[in-house]
C-alpha cells in the first residue's frame, strides 16, 4: 500500500523546481490518511503513525532521502518536542499519571470503588455518573479526559462497563462539552482563531463564539446521543462485543496494559474515599482553573471572561496540576497513608503509565507537522473552498470539509484555525448564515477530534479509560458517524432557516434515530437466537 501511494504520487505530480512538488496539493493529506487506514487495518498505532510520518517526510523532501531524514527528525520530532505548548501537555500528562499512581498506592481508588459499589446500583447509573462528571469538568478537554477516567474507572469496573464504553463516554463529554462552554480553553482558542481573521474592528471574537453555540449541532447532538445510548442501552458495531464481554467479566476484550496485574499487587494502602476525592476536587480542579486564569492575566486585573479568552492552556494546566501535586503529596504524608519513598516511587510509575499516550501524541504531533507545516495542506483546502458556491449550502459544505480535515490531521484547533478566517470572509457581516457557518466549521472540527485515531483528545480518552487505543476508535466511530449524519442534514436546513427551533428539532430527531436503532436492535435479537 505504501509503495503504491509513493509510486502513484511521484508518477502523477510533476516537479515544480522550487520546494516540494506535493506542497499545497491533494497529496498533502495522503500521509495522515495512510496512517489512519493502516492503524485501523493492523490495529497497531505506533508503526502506522511512523509510516505516515515517513511518507510525509519523503513528500516534503521531494523524493530526496537525505532531505527526508532531516525533515523527519529535525523539522519533525525535534521541533515537536521543543515546542513549549507540546512540552507543557506532556508534563501535564505525567503529573496526572502520578496522581493516578498515588491514588492507587494509597488505596483511595479501591476505597472509592467500594463506596461507588454501595451507592451506584446499576450500569446505567455508573455511565450516567461518568457523563455528568464529564459535563462538570468543562474547562479543558485534556484535563477532562484524564480526570474523568481516573475517577470513574473504579465505578464502571465495579458495574462491568467495558473500558471501550468508558472511553466513549469520556471522549463524548470532552471536546463536545468544551466547545459549547462559554468559559474554557476551547473558547479561548476559537476566539483567537476568529480574531486572526483580521475583523476585530467590526466583530467581537468572543461574541461570535458564544453565538455559534446555538448551532453547534455536533456537540449538542452528541450529548443527546450519549443520554440515548445510556438509557436505551444501545451497543452497535464493535462496541456490542466489548459490552457483552464486560458483562462476563472481561472489561478489556483487547489487552491494554500488561503491567495491570503488577500494579494491583503493589496496592497496600488503607486509604479512604477522601484520599481520591480531596486531591482531585480540592487541589487539582481548582488548581487548574486558577492556573488557566493566572496565565490569562486574572491576577493582573483582567476579568474572568478575558482571563479565559487569553489564557495559555498548556502552561496554566502545568502550573495548576503541579501545585496540586505538591499539596497532595503533603496531604498524603500528613495523613501518614504514604511514606516519602513510596510517594517518590509513584513519580516513575505515573510516567510509565502515561508512556503509551505520550508516544502516540508525539507521533501524532509530528505527523501533523508533516501535513500542515511541511506540505502546507491549508493552501490546498483554501483552493478547494474557492470552488464552492451557493451560500445556503455553504454551512453543510464547511462541516464536511472540517470533518475531513480534522479526521485526517487529528487536530480540531488546527482545522478551525484554517477554516474560520475563510468562513468569516465568505459571508457578509451581519448575515445570520455567518454564525451558522462558524458553527458548522466548529462542529466538523469536533467530529474529527472525537473519532480520529491521531487526535490528541481521542488518545487521551484511551489513556484515561486505560483501554486499547484502536479499539476505542473502532467502537466509537459508528456512534460518531450517526451523529455527524444527523448534523449534516440539519446544517442543510439551517442554511435556509436560522432559528433555535432547528436545534431543538435536531435534538428530537437524534432521540428518534437512536430510538429506532434500539427498536431494530431489539427486533433482530430474537431472530438471531
């Protein structure tokens, strides 16, 4: 497959004489697509991502192997690992991994699982509690994924909810919640992208974002879909096998971590529920919120809204989680549930537990750099969009384009960073369709972030649930595609009718679609038996 792609690409694209012949062409999207296809076929994500990176480097080097090697390592891996934003996210991951190791070592995780087993009495309640917690932690999707996972794993495990279902619930209440939260790192990113369009004199970027929430069908319909899936107990596609295995005691179906047994053997603490709850809800969550506000200038006089709009999520999360970790360590030692050497042993343990997510993130970031930085996929997208006409249909078209780009590149922020300036210049100022177009762009971006194998949020949802990454992608995709299909239909409608009733009717249609799926599923089961 790889050789065929390279052969066809070089045979069908003539040299330009300057730079890479593939930059700004349809071939700029080939590396991530190859990586995604290989990952889904082989179920092996590391080699698939590396092959995608290699293809991107060969394209960027225009076939020169020496140039390709330099681009791959110097412009790729080294650049990605020297980026301050990326380093901040990696540090944040390690800190959260350490929190998980501490909670496990103290016995807080075990105690919370026992408490949850006594108070949460059904699989539906366990799943609903997971969803509610995901909705409450709306500040940042990275923080959401890992925190919800560490808190809810004991609960869902106790009620035999598969890790794949847990990962789906985490992922579906991460980006979809953050993109419709007026105060979040996503609100800051979207406002910044709107401001980059150069229309700051006539548009308030934050106001445009808040107005877009009403028509962000993918985020809203996804939340509705999650409720339907929980209450109707809808398990379709690969998820059905995972849930059936979980009811029989196999939570993973496909192994996640060969060291799980060793970690269980290491647990000797006699901690209480408070040893899990207090560090997370008193130290970690408030710490991260204050960290985001600090980097946005709140303590220098900025308003709460402005501080979130101007925050540096990567740095803020490191500040907040770092301080929270120090306070948690002091708390555990004062409570005498852990000795100093046991606390220090949790640092490498937390890092080790996050190694799979860190590796996938580094590969995914490098692949994105090959696609966007070296092959200038944004230029190709702009050329494609110029060929579309018919303003009423543009929101639906923008959604499809955003879906494709975000799924291919694994970055929602990068996708709306490319598309939002285009959306804002295509429509006349004051045209209601402009807000619908912005919403469509954001909805499509979240779809890709939700189900692409190389999306950082998808990767961290797998890490938070501690399930096999490719299994998470394959079990989640059918649900995401159903919701995306409903969204496309209603963006077509919104192109002609701009009203809150479109959103309400769309939410009702989502319930109806999943109810029909439930009825079809129930009718098929007796026949299969």
